[in-house]
C-alpha cells in the first residue's frame, strides 16, 4: 500500500513553481545555487534537502549524475492508474 503523501508546505510549493518557471524560460532545470537564490534561501544544502524530500514524495525526479538533473515528474499516468 502506498504511503500517504505529506502535506505540501508553502516552501515546497515555492520550489516547484520556481523549477517549472525556470524550465519553461531556460529549457533546463536550475542548479541548486540558482534555486536557492530564486526562492530566497542562503544555503544550497537546504535546497538539496527540500529537493530530496520532494523526490521522495514523487513530485520531482532527480538525476544525481547531472548538474541540471532535477525535473518535474508527470503524475498524470500514476493518477489514472490509481483509479
């Protein structure tokens, strides 16, 4: 049985909106430094922690071998299959 999804925090929402907008404008995902600056955090470590949590929640996908390896996960297929 899948684990229940945690409640979306305002900071998580801000990260997701920033990543979506950045990808639409630049065609690649932002680095942790750009993401930290864009949402007003001082530490890339905090961004890393948030991104890992969003990945665990199934909202993002991440390729640790790529510098710009964060991307939005398309959940429509999973949502249809869960019906």
